[in-house]
C-alpha cells in the first residue's frame, strides 16, 4: 500500500542545523519504499525530508505538502514557504494550528524528528488519533524528550510508539507496523473497487 507518512519537525532552530541530514534521510527512505511523504509544506526539517524524496532517482514516492495558506500566492508571499519540493500542495487555509490537525489526520503514520511546540501539537494529535507514531532519537528537541514525556504523561498508544536512532531503520519499522495494522485490508491496487461502488449508486 502507498502509505502516507508524515514527517514532523522543527522549521527553525538548533535541531535544523543538527539534524537536517537525518530528516533528508527520512524523506529519502520513505521515497525509496514507494510511499508518500506528507509535511507541513514548510521550511526546516520537513523541507529537508521533502528534498530527500526528490533526491531518489528513478521511480520514487510522492511529496505532498499541507500549507497553512489558502492559496499559492499566500503560501509564497505571506508565509514565505517553499514550493518546488512538492508534487502537490494542499492549500488548507487553516493557518498553522488547523493545518497541523489536517496534516496528521490525513497521514497513516507520523515520524517526529527534532521538533518544537508545533511538533508536540502534531505528536499529541497523532497519539489521540491512534496513528502509528515513530520518533527519531538523537535528533534533538521534542524527539529526544518524547520517551520521558510519555513515561510521565498518560497518552493513548504511548506504549506503541516506535523509537530508533537510524532513519532508514525507523522508516522500515513504521512501515512494518502499518502492514500489521492494515493486514486485514485487501486491495488489489486498482480502482476497480471504487468503480464498482460508483456503479452501484447508479
């Protein structure tokens, strides 16, 4: 299945300088596996993840951005966010807080790299939404505080959070968890089921 995997991380600050290469490898690993990367269509670590998707030669996964802006013009002129690293941008018009919820709810899994308060919002939304959650330890910020945070604050699915220090290994673990989660879902990869449903509605 072409899972949609969100990479959540800081847009600026120390973790961007420290962990941009790790974010790039996360995006690249998602792309190599043929999955779809979702990000907040922003700068910093999510942007490096999007660049990682595009760096894969030949057949690759997709890069989809969820913008806080309501239009391309607002995305570029008001928010000053990037565009070229995305196959498609969803202009949510929800500003940052609303965008975060829409982004996470649209994902099958969320991987945290580095991270500040916005990433904490996305992680808490992912846990409450029962998404598969991965955390890249050693990337600083929220990621490195997450184990302590979840040991002391009760959260749904906290025991199932996947931790690793290697981006490629973490992506594989997340995909394995998704395969297990959706093991009972059968789909042949075509649109035949959708076509049949439409035909049934007349």
